């Protein structure tokens, strides 16, 4: 009798592995150029990692593969990891706590139970986690990194949707629900239960109207958020901080020329997120997403450390790329220090440096001594100041072409790629 492949799993042919490796290579190279380091966590984790802190919704916990480790070392219930962010957070607490920022990435599989066996039970992800940086610059860096990878893979027609878990939670607080009720409704919302919120506290009509107006908000302009702010903040001051954060991120994304849509309902499926949420689509298919999860490290027993991250769904990307394999190597490291008002220009320069083969990353608290070059981006002239941190020689530049020319000339003359 022929032995069949397990339902919900897949074999990867040589042709498919070429695509797999191409995606992996593009993702790894982009992450390395942004200063991220690769990690890998175990396939097996203790079940209580996902239950004790309430990090996964009940509906997600019903989809985990769990079993008792009878003959193992623990005698405890273990699971095939259903998520990677939570194990990476555990790894950070175990091995890297105190390092800020910790910029980590992975390429690995996750396992989700699916009753019919017609959908994938094993899924591959490329993900990045930025732990220890709580700024909007960190949030946008992850969005830019994800879009950069998709661009390198030649995937067109990508749509970006922005939501905000902090805003959703603040709205639930506004309803006057108990903490337990808030978590229950948040879980329902994340699983697509927007309409269920209309039935909460029907006596509070005005609160419900404001709530539904926010939760159903969709559009392509940050002006929507700005126009809404003076209407809701006077009566609901708790909404001001998440709205301001949402506006700041959306403005910077817009300044970078990224097409996006504000869609509060797009927050579904992100259990432990606390701030900005972004999702990436090609057509109606989601190919990735991520956001801010500042509460996760503390609830897992770590320090009060901000964090954010994203994942790209490798299986879905494989369906959308050609089979050619590319190769990129970072040779020169550049640390970009930007004034707040020059952040959008700094991101553009970073992208141009990457395209030219350089490693460039934003200053998020990294040690300057690990970079041969530092690029200061300013609003006033000189707009760009490039410093060789070995010789202390400073060069001024007017545009990206000047920067590339200086780096090319100096690196060749010094015969030093570092």
C-alpha cells in the first residue's frame, strides 16, 4: 500500500525549493543590511508559554498541536510552536535581556491544527523582531523592511493596511467594561467580530456610535484620523495617545511614498499587539503583517521592554515569484543618524544605499564603534555629512549620488570594506 503524505502538509520540489531559497536569501540579505541578526528557536515549546500569560486567544489555542511529554525530561505538556514571536520573546529574556535594541530575524515553520486537512497545518514564515526600541521610527523601519523584501522579490501590487491595537483597546475601555470583558471583546474583534460590538451596552448609544465610527473607519488618507481626533478626544481623552501615535506612523509612511489604507478592522488575528498593526496583501491574499507588542516581554517575565515585529508568509510568496536566484552581499556598513524632521529623507537614502550594495541602518541606539561610516541627515545645509569613524574625516554631500561617490572612492582607495 502506498503511504500517503500527511494531510495539511506539503512536499517541496526542487523547483519550489529554488523559490524557497530565493525568498529566504532576499529576506536574510535585507535583514542583515538593516542590522538584524538571525536566530532559531525550538520546534517544541512548553504549552504554558502560550497560556500562562494569555498571549494567545482561546480560538488560537484550539488550533495548537499539544501532547504530554511522558518520556521526556519535563513531564509537562508541550506544543509544536503555533507562533514564533512568543518564542523569540522568550529567547530574548533567556539570552539577551538588557540589550537594546535587539534586532533579530528568523526563517522557520509554525504548526496550526486544521480539522479538514484541506488547509496548511505546517506553514513557513520569514520574520523580524525589534526588541528594545519604542519609537515610531522603529515601527516604520519594520514596514519599510517588509516592503523592501517584497520589492526585491519583484512582487507587485502590494497593498498596505494600517490599524492600531492601542486604539481598539482604548475604545473598549471607554465602554466601561471590566478587564475580563475587555479581553473577551478584544478577542472577538480580532477574530472578525466587529458587528458583535454593536450589541455592547445598548443604553450607551453615543458611546457606541463613536465606537463603531472608529472601528469601521477605512480610507487612504491620514487626514481621516486628524479630522476624527477633535470629535472624539474631548469626551474620550484616553483615545488621544493611540490616535497621535497612529497619526505619526501614518504620516511618516505617507512621507516615504508608500501607498496604504487605514483599516481598523484589519487588526484581526493579532492577539498580543498593543500599538500599530500593519498587514500586507496582494489582491485579497494576505502575505504578511506585524506590529507593536510592548506588553509581551513583561507578561512573559521579562523587563518592561518595548518591542515590535512582523512576518512574511513564505508559502504564499512562493506562488508569486519567478524561479531565478539572486545574490546580494553587504560590504560597507553605514549608520544613519537623522534629525526627527529628516526621517523620511533618511529612509530614502537607506534604500538607495541598499540598492547600491551597502549595508545601511537607522540609528536606534546601536554602538557607533561597529560602523566604519556614519551619515548624519539634517534639515539644514549641509543636508548630509558622512564621517569616516576610523580617520575622523568628514565629507559633506548634497544628495545620494554624492554620498555613493564618496563611499565608492574612499572604500576603494582605503581597500577597506568595513
